[in-house]
C-alpha cells in the first residue's frame, strides 16, 4: 500500500469508519487527491500516485460506488479532529449550498438549478446542488476563521427532465429526481445536518448556526436543536410583534401568542429614533456602521421565540439598509454583525474546493458514487487544513516565498496551504529511497526550487 506518512496521524483516527481494505484505499486516494490538485478526481489521483497506487484502478473506483462506509461517520471523525482548534466559546457552524456543474443526461441526481454566479439574474445551469455544513476553526498564521465543510447532503429536485434512471432501475423519466415522499427542501436538509452536528458535540456547548436569508425562515428557526442559536438575515418588511402578554385570570380562551404590532425594520430605519455607531471587524476590515436594535417576535418565521434584531445603515450611503437577527438574546449588535460576516468563509471554502481539489470534476453517474466522489474534495480540504495546523505552518515560509506584486498579503491562503502540502508529499515521494532504509537523498538547491514550482 502507498504510504502517506504526513497524514498518518489523522488517517488512523478515521479507520473505524472503514474496513481494512477500504481504509487502505481511502489513504491512497486521499494522498493522490491532494497531489492531483486542480486535476483531482479518481483518475487524476491515480495518475498523480503512479506506481504508488498498487491495486487495480477499478478497486479505487469501487471505493466510491460500492464500498460500505457512511459519509456522516467520516464527517464526525473530521469534526472530532477539528474541535480542539475551534475558537473558545460557542461552536460556530455555517450552512449554505453550492452548485457542482455537470454534463450528461444520465448523471444521477443532476437537474436544472439557479446559477448564482452568472451575470444574468435568472440564469440556470445543469448539475448537482449540495447543502453543506461547516465549522469554523483557527489556523496558525491566518487572522480570520477558516470554514471547514464536514457534513453534506445532495438536494434532489422534484422537477422531471428527459432521460432515464440509471441507478440499476428504470423507474421514471427522471434521473435521481426525488419523489413527493422523500423530497426535502434545502432548509430541511440543513436542519438534518444540524441535528447530526448537535448529536456529535457536547450538549453543554452552544452551537451558533450562520446562514443567509434562505436558511433564516421557519423551516430552520422553528426546528433548532436544544442549546443552538441561529444568526441570519431578515427582510426589511418583516412583521414584528411585542412579546405575548400574560394571560388574564379567568380567561378560558387560548392565550395569545404575540403582542402588539411593532414597526417593521424598514419603518424603524426611517423613524426619527437616533442611530448608534459601532466599529466592528467585518470581512477582515475594521468598519464603522450605524445601527438600531430591538428585541421582538418575528412570528411568521421564528414563532414565539424572541429575536435580537439589528438594523444596519452604511454611514457613507453606498449600501442599502440591511437587517440581521439572532435567537441568542445575550449577543450584542457588534457580535451579531461580526458572526454573520464569518459566513463568507464557507463561500471561500467552496471556491477553493472547486479550484484546487476538483469538487466539480468527478464524472460518476450512479447514486453512491455521486454522493461520495465530489464531496471527497471536502475531506481532502479538511485534511490539508489539519496538516497545516499541526505541521504545515512551520514549513510554509520555506515553500511559499513573498512576491513583489502582492506586497499587502498578510496571511496564507488555502492555495498556499495546498502548495505546502503538495511540496511535502512530493518531497516524501520523490526523494525517499526505500532501498536505503528510508534515508533521504541529498537535495540540491536547483532540485528544491524545481520541486517548489511543481507543487
């Protein structure tokens, strides 16, 4: 079996998820996936390993399509490895969805989805839509928190398209289309992932879930697990109410669930009540914003749960007024805004997984292979982050040298972490002589520079 000594300390903790042959295949594929980089997929990983992949290539393809292992169990192993490096206090979790563009009428689970990255407002694309849950960790040399995806679900549309079901049965004209019985919306999938996370984390530790407005409605806010808070965006015309008054003695009717109507966030922003100014760290910058805050019910969304609502105005007038809320009433307006800004780190993880780990490149078409192969990029992402936290940050200054055209760079990006990991793997693979008891060959200065460029 090909050895991946630099990942051995982490991989061994994932061994209970697999049987012995599958664990060996997992170790080989993970190493090849990191080495392959932007060409990463099963075939790219095997090409990157070359002779180090000792088994027949079909064995590694069957690891995704037929082997017995559960992605949630692997995600929980990654979670336990990452928990020591999360910021103190509440565990920050982020949920969002992303598109993996595909082509081919027989790809299981693929359908037409809205394309948020297209310059046209109503553009669509064909592919998979993944709902992903990540946690935020602290990485040495990196100033801001880094989101690491650990759990995921494939959203399956109810819309039918031409083609045939290719998962071994000819059930309908749709490929991987969810029936009315098993169809779940994206927020419902997010709640399912949150339940898996809540079951894997100590119940005494609070979880703060960050999500955009798509995950701030009643499908999420009314189904939060115990000791879990939601921070999201609120529409400016939301109907707000006071807390329900105490029931009057002798009244046999149903007690009220909400109190008097309050002004909407838009009306509050236009009112004559004074704005307060705060300076918060948003997206890596110190930003001064004006805000108004109140505690109220958003009954149509969160039911009878009280929310802390923060209305924000840009003092320079460049941005529209916006509104955010938290179900945790102990949070200050500043902490709510700073927490919501962390949501962007998951978008960065999506971009990096697509650009450097081949999230969209897998070309499988059966159900199990689809549900495992693409998201294997997230597993590789987590392993690179873990290795960088433990060892890579020490090697990073020797591998990634500053460039004169980027003088303001303050901390390593994932591209730098990945380059450092590939350098370490290439050095381990190319310059270790197995016939000399593992002794390393002496590297010349020229060979070192070529190796850095190759990584």
